[in-house]
């Protein structure tokens, strides 16, 4: 929920004030296990005050202040035992300013600076983020432009997901004494072109560096809450291509995105072994090398809107279990390791799962087709739009995760698919 007030001030200044509140919560349980409970919640209260003025057609200024209060909660319990119960809050204060300068009709230059001050219960983080973007129009019609931007960006909220649990909640964590903010330095270079009948095309390459990314620590001390997470860094680079038509009865766009991303963290399981690498670098679970979209919308003479979207994505990375081994325990009397004792009537054996390289395998490619039919009706009080939507029209069995069974002489792999053919009926109301 939010509200906004735009107020003209003397001297051709304009004050834009916004106040808003948002809350996201989720709960995950299992039908067959009633005592399993996973929950997470995130709340944000924000205020923005922007002051802007156009000094001329070639020079404008925008400056402002911001304040946010964020609060999070994570909970995980099963069998009467609470494994995770964390919560916290913090405040973000920020000041920012940017100017838009157009020295000639062919140039647009936009320098800016933002300073963030994050305060939690046990620490304060301050991050200064300078930014610069420029655009150069080419040709007499200025229908072709080259653009460049460089800047620093910060984030004080971390969202984590346990890769060992294919179906799990997001875990929210705010920056504090032991968890730094994520600071990212980014650079982009692109070209865009416009021509008649609403057609446009663009291409952009980028490179990004991330410091302060986090993940769960597999070797954390249960009695020390400050080592629950590992702190690392990340890199990504990519290419985005897009072709769009925005006029006429048939509109739409197609895009192709290429991405390469890596994350590097200290390896806590190798800390006691000097001959092993102390850092592990791998592809994060969102590292989709190729993503392609085709979106079309056609408006009939009777006002019906027909829409179609086809999406293709190359496989996401995952860590594959390669084998199972009989669990080994340390004999408390004799200084040696030995298998656990197994009762004669035991239905199963204690085993350990042996994993392959971190995220070195890839799921099959993902693709699906969605169709939509919409019709807008105007009334004196507003509009309402009934619609019919069909997701995954040809019922593609896109893999969400795999199960591996090594109890058989010939190991068996089985997959769990995402949602199937899924129709939906709804209405949108605006007043």
C-alpha cells in the first residue's frame, strides 16, 4: 500500500513525496508430515522525498532523501525441534543527487551520487555509490544511439535458498556485524536503433562484480550465530539482444540473453587440509547461459487482445549425487573408524551420499508456451478486464529436480516436474 504527493514549489521546483508499506510472507508444509513448518516473512516501510527542477531544456537536477525500515523473520521446525528461528530489523537512510545535461542535441550525460547509511542493532555500514551514464545519438535523424554507463550499487538485504533442498523457502537476512552489504560495481555498453512503425532494436554487453554475497555455511558452529553464513564474491558478464514493435494491431518483442556467472566462497570443509584449495568457485543456481523470449499481442477489430509468450532457457546447474557409501563412525574406545552396527531386522542401512562437483551438472533445457485472451470494458467508474490464460499449452515436463536411488544394482534417476498444463480465469479491475 502506498501514497504519493506531487507538490509544485516556488522557483519552478517540484517536490515528489512517497510513503509506502509492503509485506511478503510464505509458509511451506507437507501433507504427510504435519509437524514440518517452514516460514519466512519480510516487511518494509519506506519514505522518499525528491526535489527536482528543470533549469533549461538541456539541464535538470534531481536530489532527494530516503528512509527505509526493514524487518525479517525465518522459522524452520520439524519433529518438535526448532532448527531455525532468526529475526531482525534495520534502518536505511540515503541521500542522492543526479543531473541530466544535454550540451548538444546529440549528447545526454547523467552523473549521480548516492550515499547509503545502514544501521542495525550491532553495527553501521556506509556505502558511497557514484554513477555515470552517457548516450550519443548518431545520424541526422538521431535514430541510432550508443550508450555507456558505469556505477556502484549496494544492497543490504540478502535472499538465500538452500541448494540441498530443491523445494524450500527463501531465507531473508539483513546486513549486520557479521554479514556485510552486497556492493556491486557494474559497467554496460550498448547500442539502440529506432525506425518507423514502432520498430526498435537494442544490444547491450555488461560486466558486474559483487562483493559481500552470502551462502549457508555447511560447517557452522551451532553455538555461534555469527558463522551461519559464508561471505564471498561473484562475477557475471552477459549480452542482451532485443527486437520490438510497439505500434499496430500486432505488437510484441523478442529477446535473447547470454549469461556467465560465478560465485567464490571459502571452503569450510577444506580448512583443515593444507593441500586442498581453500576457495571454491562454482556457477550459482541462476546461471542460465541462454534465455530467449518471444512475446506477441494482437488486438482484433472487436477489442479482444490475443497474447502468446514462448520462453526457452538452457539448463540450470545442480550438484549431482554420484554414489552412496556405508556410513562410518569413530569407535569411542579404539582409535579407529568402523561401520555403524546394523541390527539383523533393520530395514535400511546408514549411508552417506557422495556428491560430485559443486553445480557442475545441468538440468535439461526449459521451454513452454503461454496463451492469453483479454477484453477491456469501460464503465463510468473505471474499467474491468476479464481474461482466460493457459500456461504450458503443450504440457512440457520441465524438470524441477532429480531423485537418485543407489540402493539398486543399477542406480535409478527420477525427475520431479514443474507445473503442467494450467488454465486460469480472472478479472482485473481499475477504478
